[in-house]
C-alpha cells in the first residue's frame, strides 16, 4: 500500500498537496520566529505558524470539519462554506496590518487566529478552533502569539466582537490577564484590551506553561500501559533487558512487546506494530536501529501514544548526519503531538508503589525516596543509580534524557514542583538549552523544594557532542550568579551533590549559621571547627568527650546542644574504641535526629550515606525516612554539606527586594534612538552590529537618566587649546588607546590643566613619554572630583538574554576577575548584594580611613544600566568603563555601546514556544 492509499485519518498519509495561487503584489515575509512548536494544555504538542497563500486546500478542509455552531460564533451568521473570495481574503495577508496564524497537527490545520488593523495602533482579533480540539488551550496560545506579533508591528490594543452566548471565547479573553473593558450593542459584546504584557498577563502565561509541561511529563511517570518496540528474545540485548527490567520491577500497568519477527517475547505475545495492540498505549520505549525510528514514530502517532522513550543511539552523538537524523526525529514527534525523551538515553524510573515502573536499561531499581534525579548521560545514569543504592538515599523518580532532543531539565522541574512525592531535586547538567527559562522556573521551584545541581563543563562552557544546544557565551561567573539568584545549590561533584541531598531529604533546614560540634575526638573536633569557620559557619559550641564516651554521654551532650538557643545545627563525630560496634550510640543519634527540629549530621564510623544503623523507618515506604541521620566519611564533608544547606536556608529567608529607584527614564525614546540608528546603517551592518558614537551614547544614557560627561577628541596642541578656551579650563588630557590605558606603569593622563601654559606642558610631556603619540587617541575632559573608579557593563547573551556586571576599575582587578554578575531584571536587594560581594568592595566603604563613597548612587546607576539592557535586546554591549564614585555621587566619564538588529526574540519571551529545532545545532 502506498502512502497515498492510506486512510485520511492515518498520520502516515501525506498532507494534501498545496495549490499555489498567483500573488499579484509583493508581500513582506513574516519573521521566522513567528513559527514554532507549542505545548497544549493536555501536554501534547502542535505547530504554530503564519498563514500562507497556498493554505487554501488546508483551510477548506479545516473549515469543513468545524461545526455549524462554531462557524456561527465566528461569523455571526450561517456560513457553511467559504467562497473563493473569502478563502483568498483569509489566506492572503500582509503580515503587518493583517496577520493570521494557524495551528497545525499531523499535517492538518486545526485552528486559525488573526488580527486586522482597524485604526492607528488598534486591531480586531478573532479565532476559530476545530471543535475536536477545543478545550486544549489553543485559543489562549493564539492570543499570546498574535499579541506578540502585534507588539512587534506597533499594535497597542486588541478589540473583539463576541456573541453573548459564546461564553468560552469571552472567558478566553478575560483569562488572558489583560485589563478588559467591554460594551454591548446590537446583540454583540465588544471587548477591548491593551496588549501591553502586564505582570498579571505574564504570570498567567507562565502558569499555563507550567501546567502544560507538567502534564506532558506526568504520563511518562504514571503510564497505564507501556509498549517496548524492539523487544528481543535474545539474552542481554537492549530489547530483552528493557522487557526484563519492566516486568521484574513489578510494573503495575500493562506491558506489550512489539517485534515483527517474533510471535512471543519472554512469554508475552508479540505484536508486529503498535497499531495492532487493541488497548491504549501511553508510553512507547524504542530500541530499534536509528534509521528505523521514523517508522516507529508514525506507527505510535497513528495509535495515539502520548510519548516516546528512545533508547536507540546513532543520533547527534555520532556527528553531522546523526544531528540531522535527530532533528528530523524531534520534529516528527512534535508534528504528531508526541513528547520525546532521548534519544540515546537510559530511560525513566518511578519508585511509587502504585506504579513501580523501571522503563530503563538499569537493572538497579532504587528504593523509594524523597529525591527526584535528572541527568543526561546514559552511562553516567547507571553509575548514579549505583551510588544512590550504596548510600541508602532512595529516589522518587529518575530520568536520563540522553541527547535531550525534546524533554529537558526545565520540563522535569515543572513536573517535580507539583509532585508531592518529590521533596528534593537533584540535577546533573551537561548543558543548558534555555538558561533564562531555567533560572525563572528554578527560582520558583526553589521556594518550595531545594534544587541541588552539578554542572559539567563549568570552566570551558563546553557542550557534549550529542547535545544540540548553543554554547553559552557568558562567563562562568555569570552562570554561577544565575544559579545563586535562582536559589539553586550548585556543587562541584556528584559525591558532594549526594552529600547535600541526603541532608536535605532527611533533616530539617537550619535556622542560621551557628553550629555545635559534639564528638569523642579532640583532634577531629578541631578539624570540624576549622572547616566550619573557613566556610562561613559560626561555631558557638564545641563539646569534646572522652574517646570511650558512652551512648548516655552522647545523648546528654546532643540534647544540650540542640536545646541551646544559640545553636542552629549540630555536627556529631563518633570514632569508636577498639572492639566496640557503636550500635548504642547509633540508636541515640537516630532517636535524637528523629525528634530534633534542628539538623543533625554526623561522621559516624567513617560511613558514607545513610547507614542502616542511623535510619528512621518511613511510613511512606522509604527505608530511610525523615529524621534519619546522614553520615560522611570525613568531617570536612559533613561541614561542607551543612554549609551549602545553610546558604540555601538563608536564601529562602531573604525577602524579595523592592523595585529599584530608577528616577526619570524614557524607554520609548531609547528604543526610537536605537531603532533609528539601525535603520540608518542598513540591514547588513545592522545584522553585524554597529558602535554608537559618543553623541549617540550620551543620548541613549540620558534617556535613562545617566549623565555622561562630554569628551573632546583632539589631534593637535592647537585643537587642545581651542577646546580649553571653548569649554573652560580645569581639564584632563588623557590617551584612550587601550594598550596605554591598561598599563598603570605608563603615564597617559595629565590632570589639573588650568591654562594654556598647562595645556602646552601636558601635551608636550605626554607626546614625549607615550610611544607612538600619533596613535595615542588623546581626549580632553573636565576634571572630575576624586573618587573610587568603578566599571559597569552589560551584554546581550544569545541564551541568557541580558547580563550585567560590576567591579572596581583597574587592570589588576580585571586580571583577577573580581567582578560580580547578575541576570536582569534586578531588584534593590540583589543590586546591594552585587556591589558588596566583590572582594575589592571595602574600597567603597572607607577602607583604611578613606572617605566612604555614595554607595546608593552606585546601586541606582547599576539599576539603570540593568533596566536599559533589559528593555533593549538590541543592545549588544554597553560599558561604563570609568565611573568615579565619590562621597557626593557618581560621575560617568567614559562609556561605549554597540547595537545590533535582533533576529530572534529572547529565549524566554512573552509567548510560550518550544526550542527551535533548526537553530539549536552547535555552531
């Protein structure tokens, strides 16, 4: 049977060949980022794109499937078919004043939304969704994308005419989060609302995104039925291992095996295709050769499978051909509404007794626990599960996402936020596809559940070969700052991650930094105190008992420490005398740990993890429940883990900062200035980027209330004298050539020029001492009051969006990398911390008797730079290279800026969309 002979409902049948109608007028192509994959309310995927002139046949078929009632609600009159004139009007738009977007699924159009400009900055919007797909959140998605397209085209308001009994559409507009005003006339309700992205509207969008992504992952962890495609009768093959692990793991759902060459596998009947299975199939595990996976996707799509776990290798990890194959796989899955874990992954595990699914290659089924684990490498996943078992930690759920072509760590965070069984999240991140979105989600999740993360490639910012994501351009310090802002506990190694997670999973959070050390070894107690002090903990109590201290001695000492109001955490150290098991002391530690409202950690017999003797039974089924006491082989490990948890507890208690005081700013003026500049230089230069001249930089900064001191370039003594006479004396002559400016051992500045005589002396002297004075790039500037030199910079990173940094200015400090970084938007508390965390910050606070500078003015300047960078994605870079901070304010002496046309919106923009498969291949 050829593909054309398949039934019309079969997803393997090709879409109707488009009929291209002649276009008489040149129409501007819509921006590429208006097209993308989206996630619907039920967790399935679809594709949204601008309508095309050749969409006539698809539109006709779509309209024929829409009910008469839906058509009446859309057009207010019976309209059973579309006339050729209507069809042309709907499919031919200019993508500016008339914009239409369609939603596609399995090659068919299932919804259309459009706006038409009715007057200056105001457009009328309308939707039509196929009845079968109503209630899946499609209208809300179309409204989001149309609103963003409208904002890009200068539209400020939407209006919509709705029949009073079309309650679903009325609710769609009211639920959008915009401020809606309505009127009623001639039997029609008219809704009007501004499409400005308010905090409420953005919050509603993010909540819908959260629910959709959580729903898409839920089915992977709670399948009622699983099909193993590629199941094999041969021992030790991937297909056989998958069958064995799923069956012997006591999966509570139905298991189906698919093998076209066998009648039975492991005593179960084998099906030739998924479509032959009579019952529904929630999840398919795929273990067939890479070149056969496409047929499996089509088979699963026809069956209505929710998602695929592709164990098969041979994709992006193998090179360019594999990357193309992987991109095709992910695109095919999305076009048919499927979510994909993998390829080249280990699989997923859920230890919930009600599910008990081991859909992975790992023969290790971890015990029930409170931690969810996400990693990417399959090989590493096996080692991780072994470590989890050896430590007695236990997991709620486990995911190895492999090449992460679709499902990512962001999706898992959305799920774990809602999962009551998961109290701690562990993540081993080899790459981050959308760090800006990760930061936003992680910050919200961290408010409820701690996230412990290891990020490989921190020094090189490298990306493993199989991960089709861009390399992060931002420096390591900026990425680390993003993790801290989001409340993520970032650690350096897997072992340290487990050290921290076992404390979070079994012990309460500390209230502060004060610790007590209780042990039967003076020497190790001293090691613990030194380690605690070095890492920022405060040792308020230290009890050193005799080496042969009894269990009663330990109990009394621990109780006293826990009852001490000046103690927030307790570290217990136990080294037993010879021929003593320590069981009685273990019982004391376990009892105290279960009853204490303060965290208790131990170095018990040099054991690692949660030893059997220190475990408290869990009513939820875990072998190590709440109150179990984690142990560390070395006391320094216990201190380090406790310090990480203390920092997280402090972050939790830190209130959200108030908005920074920006004073008078004019965002619209700044945007017009940048837009006009990019328009004047032409498309080619605008794409590459252009440096602003000093007048343009000054105007840009002025729009945000930043005063840039004028600079006067001079190339001769005569010019210098003319400037002095024109602007007044008390000047500074300096070379701005970078090779000179960054050398403190070379004279390049002459201050306090008060007359023509001073100017002549300064000019002659600097020209004599500077090598190649013709290239010195001399400038004149008014003499500024003394102050501490600082530098504030911002950049637009392709993945992060805006990044802002702060530091004391100077070549030595630059070499040492003493700068702080943050990801805007920034509140006042964040900026205050940013200023104080650089090691050279004492220079601002009266170091060695100097006058303290106006730190509030510095913070306001950072806030303005952050706001400017956040509002202007076109700002490639902005550098306030020399700012003098004095007791009476700040003076911005030098500034440079570069702007470039933005081809794509920021990774975490005002619309919900999945990562673009065509642009995520490493460059």
